[in-house]
C-alpha cells in the first residue's frame, strides 16, 4: 500500500509506523489518520510482526488534529465526516503498540499516544490538551483516556487550562513509562518492542486484551474475562513449552501458537 503522510517499515518482527508531516509538526489530518489506522491494521494482520512502534520525529510526535482542515467546518460537516470514529479501530489492534514520542505531543497527538500500550518519551517531550485555547475541547479520547490515566482533578487541570507539561511531569502522572535522552529514545522503544516481541505471542495478546477490558467493564466481569483468557492459554503450545521449560530448568523455545 502507498502512503503519503506516514512511513511504514519492518525490522525483523517489529513494525515501525512513523508520522511524516514535518512541515506542520505532524498535525493529524484525516488522510494521515486513515494511513496510520491502515498501517496498524496491516501490521496487526501480519503474522511475522509481534509489536508495533508508533513514532514521529524528534521535534514533534504530533501537534494535534489538523486545525486548518477543521477550522471552517460546521457541526453538521464534522458529524458527517466523523473523522475521529476511525480512531476506534486502534482499540481493536491486538498487538502491543509502543509509542516513541519526542517534542510536541499535543491534543490529538496526546490522544493518539494514549491509545498506545507503552510510551517511551524523549526528555524534550511536551504534553498537553490545548484544545481549550482554540475554542474547543479534546475530541479523540482526551476526556476519557486522560481521566482514566491520571484521575479527575489532573485531567480537569490539563483539559480546562490547556497547560503544557514536561516529560518529567508526564512521568510523575503515569502518562509515560520512561524518559530517555533524545539521542536514544527511539532505540529504547525498539528494545522494549524487541523484548515484548520475544515473548509467547498469544499470551501477550490476551494479556493486552484483558488489561484493556478493565477500562470498560466492572471488576466482576473483568476478573471473569481475565480468568477465561488464562484458561484459554492452556490450549497453546507455548503454555506447555513455558511450564515444561521451567520444570526442566531450561530456556523456553516459543512457537507462537
Ligand atoms: N494543525 C495544523 N497545523 C499545525 C498544527 C495543527 N495542530 N500545529 C502546528 N501546525 C503548523 C503551523 O500552522 C505552522 O505551519 P506554517 O509554517 O504553514 O505556518 C507549522 O505547523 C509550524 O508551527 P508553528 O509555527 O506554530 O511552530 P511553533 O514552534 O511556533 O509552535 C506549537 C509549535 C506550540 C505546537 C504550535 O504550532 C501550536 O500551538 N500548534 C497547535 C497545537 C494545538 O492546539 N493542538 C490541538 C489541535 S485540536 C485537536 O487535536 C482536537 C482533538 O482532540 C483531536
């Protein structure tokens, strides 16, 4: 598939999806979001791929939805375009998504980052939901995912003031896993992706699915869901291999099934 605004490449069992609109700080117009979703779906279906890195460039992961594309739209046009609906497909990606972010991580950029499962940030990363400063509010998950990630009072502060926070503040809030010097943040994301890619893949995907389930169900239903996924893993060869390897005091040899 031909892409205009992203670059998609594979390195062994890792896919790398790079947003590539540097002139506009990787603003996420509709074309770019379609391409990102397509790239993630292609990688998700590719059985040789075990983890996916989503990244931008050192200056900007993404400075938000494309303001110029939306500025003159009416509510009805926005409703008909329903441009954020396709973001829901990101929730269905089964493979682990690792965000490697640097520079501006704003508005839709931060919302995209929060769709990912692990976040590695460069020390220059700046985060925020500044939509209030242009007369709107987050529209691609910010009020929901940010609140679940950092709690009500911090989400209110970020969304209602539009303030920008540093990588350190984002780390303290639990929005990112690690802060790494700018020269190495992408390498670090690759290291984590490689580590996850080396694990038994069905267990990785069912564990991801179970964690995501906790966001939209009761504890009782979530525990039941988790338990069934746990039992399901006993039909995989990797469960037998993993447990036998432990008992036989050797390294497991994962088959991925
Ligand atoms: N949409 C469209 N274009 C954008 C953009 C955006 N979100 N962010 C930056 N750009 C463009 C600028 O218009 C500029 O283009 P020109 O050279 O053609 O003028 C170029 O990128 C460089 O930007 P600046 O000159 O502004 O760079 P700066 O270093 O002075 O400032 C910035 C950087 C603070 C990130 C500033 O660009 C900015 O505030 N951007 C907008 C951030 C924002 O409000 N994001 C939220 C968007 S709405 C949203 O995301 C809704 C949602 O929930 C999905």
